[in-house]
């Protein structure tokens, strides 16, 4: 208890005086040591020399002429992508500044996996000292895709990668079967759903990402997610907001909304424009939220004091992929924070 998500790389970074994660050589070296760049038996001498040079100096400038000496075109492409991302981290100075810049200005050329990695370690920093396992499990939604199952009125989320790993290896226990098919879960599967009564099991499994979160309306998991989103905006932008679930949007003066994922963005746009959604489309909406600024002066003057509505939705394959950068880029702020 007390430490969690060692896989995030948090231990490789150093906080600056503002509490943000300063980019270190150790963190850069971890990225450069990823499997995509690790030498293989077929690696040419130029590739081996480049890898060794970068491990010795992760900030080494590498121009296109040097990359062109690599015999393997895939290796050249992998280095080009990784070094482009590395250079943005270095230029930004902190992981948070890099993430915010990409969120607001576009992440073209940056693999979504890298955005997830940054969200992971930023969330670890943001939640340092948190002793609430349900809040930590809810924060996993910021950087890991979820399989969704609707069961007897409940909305249950399980880590997509974990479910697929169990399915691929044939190790389908009750937990995995709950999400891999539509079969009825057994009692032992229900025990994997994180609750206030069994929440302490999370501490031994935090990097396994193998607990189930109930985000049904009014349940602790959804309340915890609201708190995580509030933390996210406070950490990045210094905003004090209140986020609470709502059953539906009944607001004749609805002026602003943000989808927490791509599917929710489309659905909210359709609802805002007065389109009728059929049952299947409505079923995709997992939750709606109302966000209120505690200081209306932080909002655009023309809509100050009005709520912002948020949505969370699964796609046709019952996958939820939250994009927390949407909140950073799309709120109606008075000035750029």
C-alpha cells in the first residue's frame, strides 16, 4: 500500500518545483530501449552503433543522414518516430508540458501508445499518495482500453489487453469469460469486481490491471472517475471544477459539451443537434456528466456560469477508449491555461 504502478516509469523521473515530471536521461533511455529499437541478430553495424550511442547519451542529436545509414527500413522508421517523440519531450522539459502541447496542437506522428504512456505516468504523479484503490482503478481508464459488459443493469469494465491475453492463451477463467463472451458470470467472477469491501486486493494486483470496475450510475467506481477527472484538470490547468454524473441532459440552454472519447463526441453532437438516437445508439452511452466551474471567471465570458456536459461511450465492439486529452483541449476557457 502506498506505492503503485511501478510499470509507469514514475521512479525514473524527478518532480520540478511545480510538481511536474521533469524529463530525465533515465526516462529517455527507457523509451529508446523499447523492443522496437532493441538490436536483433540481423541488425547492421550502423544500427548497433546508433543504439549504443543513444544508450550512452539519450539526448544525442541524430540527423537524417545518420538514420539513412541503417540498412533495415523498418529500423529507420522506428528510430525516426521514437526520436521525434524524444525531441518533443526534451523541448517541453516536463512530461505534462509535452502531453498538453500535443493535446492542444495535435499529435500527428506520435503513436497513440505514447500518449497512453504519458497519461499513465502523469496519472501516477497526480495520484501520488492516494490510498483509495477504487480511485486508482478508475484512473486506469485514462490510459488503458476497457472491455464493457452490461449485466443486469450494471456497467462493468475490464482491461481489454488482459481479457485478450487470457483469451489468446486459453487461460479463460471466470473473470475473462465474463468479458470474452456473453455467458453468465459465476460467483467467483463477481468477486473480481472491485468494491469498498474487497478494495485492498488492488494493492497486490495494481500492475496486473486485472480487476473489474463497476461504473454504473451511483456506484463508487463512477464517483471515483469523476474525482479523477477533477484531479486531471487541477493538475494540468489549475482548474477547480465539480464533475457529477447525470442520468440525462435536460437543459434548454445547453451550450457546450465534450466527449471523453471519440464515440461519445459523435453521440453528444447528435443529441445536441436534436437527432433521435435508436436504442442501439443510446445503449452505447455509458455515462453523462455535468462539469461546473467553481470560478466562472475561468470560463469564456459569453457562457460563464453555464455547465459543460461530458459523455462516455463504448463503440460497436463494446470497447471504451477514453481520450483524457479531450478535456485539456476542448473546455471553454477564458484564456489559455
